[in-house]
């Protein structure tokens, strides 16, 4: 009977050690999970800021393209005006030359 009690006590001791080991491992796993969650949150933050940067850069690029188109249209208008003035100047010079000859 005493031998049985000894075996039971040994089994309880073994279970106690196993339970302590499980508790320790659980604590370690919880720490790893907490660290992983922190790293994941950092990564999410970085990706979000990259997305914002890319969206801002894309918006800026689109604005630059629109500005370039508007400037090109204005430059073309100025060139037409210069060509028009040049045409009028040539016409006036031609008239003056004809008048001087007459």
C-alpha cells in the first residue's frame, strides 16, 4: 500500500513539474505573441505611411501633368500671338515699301 502511495506521490510530483513547465512555456508564448503583435503593428504603420506617400506622389504627378498641359496651351497661344504680330509687321513693312516706291 505504501508503495502505491509513493507511486501516486511521484505521479503527482511529475504532474506538478509538467504543469509548471506548461505554465512557463505559455508565458513565453504569450511574450512572443505580444512582440509579434508589436512588430505587426509597426509594419502596418509603415505600409500605411508608404501608401499615403505613394498616393500623395501620384496626386502630385497628376497635378504636374495638368499644369504642364495648361502651360503648353498658354505657350501655344503666346506663339500664335507672336506669329500674328510678326505677320502684321511684315504686312506693314510691305505696305510702307510700296508707298515709298510710289
